[in-house]
């Protein structure tokens, strides 16, 4: 009775489990292939609900979601991107600058909407559970919300790209974000004509996927890692 | 021909999409209900592979995964937790201290393994794409890996709890983590007898889920939010 077994051990059945892995493995940081049609409110609300169900330190739920559609405002954000990219290009190693300048790193205007996910650092003033020693945990909680949004979007066929080449102070001014709130992620969101089979930065030779076994350690940092686990990580079993 | 439609718009079919939402909505920050049996290497390798497929700024993949099983080492980590909780309790508002002290906030010894997910801040020294203006992006990438791990674990029936009440410096000493590496998340991982229907902190009256519509803004921070979207967020449509 596989169904009973599936319930008793709390795991999903194989089809459902594969779907979760599929969202994780086929999610992309999308900069190209956006289609212009707007998203239904019902779909966008589901994605935001997914974000809102992220874990948060002390159940703080520090996030807000600013939906940005106005083209003039987005054009200003894209100008911020252009400025920041120009500055960043100068910090890139000489032999990689030409490649850097060719990369497509945002879809601010091509996507039908932008979403800024923020972290209100004052939301748990009265009950900072879990933040005394690690005050950055509220920012991390907000990142978990971003990743929930991203994976739900993949399942809905919606592309998401995170634009981090922006001056935060300038972005805060443009979006009227007060001092105690941090714009954690600026996302481009929309339906796409396709999801790339591998990350763009891999396709364009910027980087390669590191071998997972090399990243696994045991007991302490630089601990060699268990051979049986590293072997399993080298050839992950079909689910 | 719904199958063809599903392919052409890149979305998952309804069953698969529901599975992704189910992982998101039923994931819990687990502190109780851990069962002691060890995890198969094959399962743990899949979870780590899911983590390794997180987005990362400039395809930096800054993470490492330290698998900690030794009970003596874990006992020392739990001692760090006890110290940190005692300190944190003193910062909690008077009327909430008794509740705070009653909360179960870790499963370090009850779970069969602990996992520290770290961020190596030096990994992209030669190509800091996307970090000139927001150097914390590597930490955020690592958090995305944590959330991937957490959701894949939920689908596998495995509970995960993030312990943030720890002194980072002391944890680094205990795990031999060098200066340029940040221990982003210390996780308790294992099979569970059940997943709680709602977050523990909600059950125990520490906090309540905020209404999603109140968190949605439009165009700028404190922008009122689009009524149609807020309405959809109030009553999310069945998928």
C-alpha cells in the first residue's frame, strides 16, 4: 500500500516529489525571453502567498512587496542599473571585461512588472526572538521569501530575474523606502518564451557548475567529507 | 489539448504545480518530533544537490556543506545555544519572557544530523559580478541554497530547523571555520513523526500570520496597493 506508506513517513509521492525537484533544478535567473503580457492578479497573488509562507526568524514576517508597473519609474531604475554596471565593469579583471559588457543582466523594461521585496527591520522591536546574536536573520528570512516566490513562479511558467547591480541608496530614494527598511531584492517578473536549459552565465562561459562532492565537508570546515556521501553526491540516485 | 498548452506556456501541470505549493505551504521550522534514524546518503545527496542548484550572484556558488554527526561536537553546539538563549531572554520584553523560556527552539541532539551551510566570501575574488554595490549578495545566495534544501527536505518527509540563537564567533571556533567564511545557517535535519499544521510560534501565541494584503504596496513604499491584487491576495484562487 504505497499511499499509506507515503502518509506515514510524511514524504510526498514520487510524482509530487519530482515536481518539487523540477522547480528547483529548472528555475533560472531570467534576463531574456520575457513576454510582455501582464500577469493575472490571481497568479501574482498566489506567488506572493508563497513568498509570505517563507520561514521567518521569530515569526517576524519582515517583508513587504512593492509591485512596480509604471514604465517611467522602471526606466529610472534601469538608468540606475546602467550607472552601476558601468562602475562595476571597472572592477572586473581585464581579461573578463569584454565578456562582462556583453552579458545581459536585467529585464527591467522587457518584463511586464518589477517587484521589490523589502525587509522592515523594525517589525519585531518588541520581540527580537532569534536576532540578538544574528541581527541579519531578518534579511535572511526575506531572502527565503524571494526564493519561495521564485520557485512558485517557475511552476507557474513565470520567469524571475534578480537585479543586484543597483545602488541601494538611489533605489531607496526612487521607491520612497524609509531608512529602517532594506530593499533586499529587485525582481523582474513575467511570462517567458522559454527557460534556458542551463544558467546564462554558464552558457556564456562566465563560470561553471562546481562539483558538488568538492563542497561537502564533515564535522569541521575542511573536514574531508564522508566518502559514501560524496559518492552519492557524485551520482545522485533517481528519485 | 491541455498537455500541449502546458508545454507551450512553460507552466507545470496542475498536479505538479500543487506539489510545489504544498512543499512551500507545509514546510515547517522543526524543533520537535525528530526521529533518531539516520538519513540515507542517497536522500541527503539529493537535498544537497537541490541546495547546490540555488541561484547565486555571478554564478559564484559560495556555499559549503558541513555535515555534523558527532554527538560530542553537537553537545558543544547545544551548549552555545543554551548560553545564547540565556542572553537573549534578557532582551525580551518582560511580559513575554516566561513564554520565551518555554519555547522549544532547537533540535540539535534529537535530530540525527546537523548541517552548517557556509558562505565563502572569497570565492569570486577574480570576478565579483553583481557584488560591487551589494557585497552581501553572496550571503543572500547562500540563504537561497538553505531554502532549496528546506523545501526539498519537506518533499522527502524530512524536517529541518534553523537555529539562529548561537554566537557566530564561538560556532566558527567549534567548527574550524576560517575568517573569510560565514556560517550562514545551522540546521537540524532528520525524519519526523509529523509536520505541525501551523508554525510552532503561532501555536504558542508568540505571533500571528500577518494578512497578506496589508503587505502589498504599489509603485512606492507605502503606495496603497492595487485593489484588485489585494482582493486576489485576500482570497487566493484555487490553483
